[in-house]
C-alpha cells in the first residue's frame, strides 16, 4: 500500500517525468538495501532486539506525521478509467513486462543465495567482506540508475531496445559469476575472487534498466489501451501490477533457487539463468518487431493537429513578444524628453 500510493502520488503531483520518478524510487530502494541492514545490525548490537523495533516503529510514526504535514493534497480530476487492474493482464505487452520483473527478482534472490556459499565456502571469504561487497555493488546500481534515467528520458522511444540489450548483457555476465561449467575450457573448473567480484559489478549495471524501463513501457501500453493519461487511477493500476510481479518473483525465487542450487550447484544455476535472460531478450525483441510491423502503438503519440495548434500558439506568442519589445523601445525613447504628453499618446 505504501509503495503503490507513494509512487502514484509522485507520478501525479511532481513535475518530473515518470522515468525520473521510477529512477528516484529505485535509488531509494538501493540506498535502503545498502545501508538498512548495516543500520539494523548496529542498532541490534548496541540497544538490543526490542529497542531496535521501537526505533523503526517510531521512525514510521514520524514519517507519517511528516507526510500529513508536508505532502499536498492531490485532487484527482475526472480521469478515472473504466478498466481495472485485471484488464491490464489482457494486454500481451504488459504480461511480457510482468515476466521481466518476475525473472529479474527471481535471479536476484538466486544470486544472493548462491553468492553466500560461493564466497564463504569456496573462495574462503567471510560475511563481513561479503557485506562490504554488497554495499559496493549497490552503489554501482545507484549510479547506473541515475545514468539510465537520463538516457531513457533522452531516448524515450528506445525502451524495448534498452530491455533487449540489458537482458543480453545480464545473460553474458551471469555466465561468469561462478563461472558456468560451459566455460570450463577457459577456467578449467577454477573459481576466482576478483573475477566474481568485478563481474557482479557489471551484473548490477543493467539491473537499473530492467527495473525502470518496464514500468514506463507498461504505463505507455496502458494509456494506448484506453487508460486515462496522467491519472492517479492509471498510476495506481500500473504500480499495483508491477509490485504484484515483483512480489511474486520474491516469493517463488528463494524456493526455486534453493532447489536448483541444491540439485545442480550454483554454476549450473547461473547457466540456466543466463539462458532464461537470452530467451527474455528474444521474446521482447520479437514483440517489439511485431508491434512495429503491424503498426500497433506501444506509446501515446501526439497527433498532428495538436502539434499544429502548439506551433501556432508559439508563433502568436512570438508576435506578441515582438510588439511588446517595440512598445518598450518607443516608451524608452519618449521618456528621454520632458514632454509627457507624447508618452501618454
């Protein structure tokens, strides 16, 4: 409820583009992931288990008061769509984007489970080093969120191309984490601390695109299929769909990952994930090509009539500015003289 309402209000009430809003939300999630665990561990160490939750509960109460005082009331106009959440699932593109979120979340939980065993048991590291590495990787993710947001705002028509590139990038880098047994002809079954560490940084870079871009693409598809533009109702539906997919991935991810890792090992698990990434790249690429070939829109395009009206308005404004400039020069000229009658005339 907090995530959906917060994101919807940000999309409706702020002046930023929707891609920027989702980028900011993801940066916040990254910061929480990087420093939340460390803060909780510190509080637990110094003040105990119960007091830690008194502190977190008190922080939630304070944040609620801040929201009530500082967040302006968002008045929704008559922009409520007739369609609901489940109608979004009848749009093939939205289903495909939900699969993107489910797979992204699943392989994230899988990496977390496998990396713990890999670093501590096979690479001889310890939990403190692994915790520091997660902080470093998350900082890389936060930086990539900022860059991805800027690029996606600059090239909004390339959402699906960005997803295809990110899935291929993720698939290639995932093969190198363990590394994959398919690469034994290069690594001969050996595992390397620095290879895994550096490769994980490259794994985190395209994650920003895989979390930010599908939301914007799903929002575009909703508006194309009749959902009202710039509406709290539409924002809530799309945010609810996205968070449902993320929650599903978080739920089934640990179970499936644990079974696969226990049965085949982390190396083969990352191999399966890599091929799943390549399949997702193929599906999204084929969907994008199909939509282009059949002439079906994937985003709302401004009509030519609206463009002409805006151009005429801009031209009229330019003429008014020119007239105002001429009048100011005339007044300035006559103000130099003492005859105020001429100024009046």
